[in-house]
C-alpha cells in the first residue's frame, strides 16, 4: 500500500485528466441535482467549473488535491479488498465447507496412508488430436 502511495503519478497530463474527470463527475451530479430541483446544483456547477479551469489552464494547482484524492482511493481500495474478501470467505466459503463436512465430502485427499507406495494419480492416456490443443479447458 505504501509503495502505491509513493508511485502516484502527478505529471501535467495526469493532473489535467484529474481536473477534467472531477469536473465532469461534479457536472453530472449538478445536472442530476438540477433535474431533481435541488438548490445545491449551483455549487456543484461552480466547483465543476473551477476544476475544469484549473485542469485546462493551471493543472499544477491541482497537485495537492490530486495527491490527497488518490491517497484516499489507495487506502479505500486496500480496506475494501480485505472487507470484500472477508465477507466472501465467511458468507460463501465457510458455509460450503460446513455443508461438505456434514455430507462427508472431501475436496482434497489429505489423509495419510502408510500402505501406499505413491500418491501419484496416473493420467488417463488420450489419443493425440490437434483439435484438443485448441480447447485446453
């Protein structure tokens, strides 16, 4: 995560893209607010115009805002990845494991057998066919 924070690009091109992107997003939100007849649409359009101006004319002024925004996005991405994977593990994989144990299903053969010479599972020999290489899965 810290490496990603150090590698945030803040060149003129990236700052210009950041300013224009934020301007477009705020303009869209302003349009939705205008359509919903909310009075705060004016502020969104003003801020959108400011970002567009600085993005096109003075992109270097957006550097601190871009660094903060991108830093927050890296931190949020790091947190959300762990949260989503944790939810997936506890709500999907763990119940599947419990159900498999209840019904006696073993996905991996992990028991040690002293009487066997090898745990190698021989592959079934299949006749060579060029088409088989095109459909590997």
